[in-house]
């Protein structure tokens, strides 16, 4: 199958492209704007055609979609903290970008899969969200993702476009940009930098290894029913503080590196997804959190050439703005 994968140079998109090419023999066209989070290095060694462009650019999209059988859209701004600091790119990419892609898929008459998130349902104190739970997003990130999901569904109902939505829980694994909890804590622990825990650290996330999510997306693309959304939850839930403690153990860091910092405004307390519907299609997670975290720590330890340019570039300025301290100035061993 020939696929257009938008945002395929990012974390989950690149894992998906690698899987489709290596395991399924698909031909893949990647359309990616290469924001700070998108990197050609993420696709090193993977055969694909690369188009540098934005999903909100109709001309770029029209060229990239030619001859494909399906569109899978990962392209997004993905960090909640950045959506609080500067929401504009989130509105542009999620609203305008998704609209442009839907129009192009409609003109080409091809299947369209939108990659979405558990965050569109908001926070849940107990139990798990199902696909019929109301959308109740709480950050500019999740609100614009929810808006995109609604637009996708409207193209099914109004124009009969064969659409699918996959809502994943928190992903982790190789190639994740170190602004997100797990890679940030792994790299800081390796360098002896402080480990900034927001609020009381008792927020719970439902961790999903990236290869499992990538496989679920491929599975839904092949077997999902048009017009439907599918939740893809990870096998394990874990409070942030426990995640950080496990990373300290795996990296040989010190517990004293933990630093409680100001909480994120509007911080969602807990996410949890039930995966029965995607399970009925034949998907199940294969990697538990213990194994996945070990593999992730090992990958970052073994792939310094991947993260060294990040930690020495613009990321330093981001880090200073976000945490009010310079990277590597944690006062422990520094980097
Ligand atoms: P990421 O930030 O690592 O990658 C996003 C990619 O999209 C980058 O390559 C970036 O360059 C590209 N991009 C951004 N704006 C673009 C635009 N306007 N046009 C073209 N390309 C653009 O993100 P990720 O973590 O891989 O997330 C991918 C998708 O999965 C997103 O839609 C996200 O909402 C969803 N998701 C993420 C998680 C998670 O835990 N990371 C969980 C569930 C769902
Ligand atoms: P994150 O990886 O940003 O994902 P999301 O906000 O999409 O769930 O954050 C995961 C959890 O970790 C979330 O509860 C916020 C918390 N967190 C920290 O405590 N410290 C940090 O430095 C970061 C980046 C996140």
C-alpha cells in the first residue's frame, strides 16, 4: 500500500513509518513541516519519499497525496506546556491543517486516519473513558485536538469520507523529544540534572509503548469501520513520581535529584482509556511498562548522537524558559 504519513518525522510518526516499511513493505510519502520536534534523523535508514511542507498548505498537500491509498495524520503540536505558553500554532495546525488534509482526502477519494489523544476526554478520577465518553478537553492542546476530531467526524457524516480516529494514551519509547516527561527525566538523570516534578507528582498517566500504538494505528487503518473512533490505552497506569523513581533506579541517579516545582496550570489529574473496541478488532498491547521503560532508558543511553544536538541547541532556551534554570546547572554533577 502507498501511504501519505503527515508528521512522519516526529516521535510516533517515525516509529509508525519504520514499522510500515520494514514489516509491511508499504511505500510511504512523509509530509512534515520539520518543527523543532520533527527530525530527518528519526527516519535514518528507512526507505521513504520526503516532502518538506505543512499540512495547512493546500499546494504541498495536493502534490504529496498523489497516488496514495490512504492518509495517516500525525502532524501536530504536541506539548501541553507549549500550548499554554503559545497556543497559536496549535490552532493553525490542528484546525486549519486538518481541514486542508480532509479536503485533499475527499478530492482524492482515499481513507483518512486521524491520530488523536486520550486528552480530548479530559481528566477522569476513576474508571476509564470509552469512545462514547463526552469530549471535555482542558488545555489549548487537547481542545484543538478535540476540534480536529469533530471536524474529521463531520467529513464522514456530511461527505461520506471514510474516516477513522485513533485516540492513544501517553506514549513513550525511542525518538521522543526530551520535553516530555520520560525522555526529559531519563536525560536529566543521566546528566545529574534536577528532575522537575510538577505539583505533588501524583498525576496518573496510562503508559503505552510507541511500537504498540504504531501497530494499533496500522490495525485500525486496515480493519476499522469508517466513521468510528478507537481508543488505544496502554497496559499500565503509573503516577508521575513513581515513573521518576523507576527512571532513577534504571539510570543509577540519585533520589535527591527530584525537585518539586510549580504545578502546570489546569493540570489534568488522571488519564485512562479502555481498549475493548480496538481489542475486538484483534489488537492487544505487547509491551508492559517495566519492559518498555527499560528499553527506552537503554535506547537513550545508547543513542547520544541523537540527543546531543538537541541538548546543545534551541532546547536550552526552551528549558530555561520552562523551568527557570539553565540545563546542566543543577548543582549536582552538571553536563
Ligand atoms: P511530535 O511532536 O514528536 O511530532 C509531531 C510531528 O508533526 C513533527 O515531525 C512535526 O514537525 C510535525 N508537524 C507539526 N506541525 C506540522 C504541520 N503544520 N505540518 C506538517 N507537519 C507538522 O508528536 P508525537 O508525540 O509523535 O505525536 C504524534 C501524534 O500523536 C499527534 O497528533 C499527537 O496529538 C498524537 N498523540 C501523541 C501522544 C504522545 O504521548 N506523544 C499520545 C497520543 C496521541
Ligand atoms: P507530558 O509528558 O508533558 O505529557 P502529558 O501532559 O501530555 O500527559 O507530561 C506527563 C506528566 O508528567 C504530566 O502529568 C505532567 C508531568 N510532568 C512533570 O511533572 N514534569 C515535567 O518536567 C514534565 C515535562 C511533565
